[in-house]
C-alpha cells in the first residue's frame, strides 16, 4: 500500500462508524425505545468518546477527533431521545392509573417496569 491509500483508511473508518451510529439512532426512533440498556450503552460510549477526543487531540489525529466528536454528538442526541421516551411512557402510565381509579402512587416505583427494548408509546 502506498501512503495515500494508508491515509484513506482512518477517514473510511470514520465514515463507517458514523453510518453505524445513524443506524443505531434510526432503530431507536423506529422502535420508540425506552430500553435502559440502550441508555447505559449511550452513557458509557459518551464517556469513552470524550476520552478519545482528548487523546486524539493530544496526538493531533484529525480523523479520530472528527469521529469521536461526531459520535459524541450523536450519542448525546440518542440519550436525550431515550430519556424523552421514558418520560412520555411514565406520564402515559400515570394517566392510565388515574383514569382507572386505582390508588395513586407517584413515587419512583410507579413508572418502573420491565424494559423490553420496544414499547409503543401513545401518540
């Protein structure tokens, strides 16, 4: 491999990584996810990407800085979306409890349930 071919590898890897993150975001949107594992995954990757940004900036590795920065932004958006879906699901559950004339429990346990990875939220 010549030098120009080798230099194209990090940029290609960056593009593949960003496309993969967009696929993850599309699946979150399609499934209206409230899965806690997805949120944990996002938070851990936000921490990891933040470390990679610092490391790659110190090495002046532009492709890695670009990849980590884009991933950090996309993961943050994904986390906000998952939390938003959790809040909507919790509010819908509380409304259902209130309309069924059940005893009201607005503590943290009232919105906890098994995460299935896919929940259909009210529109």
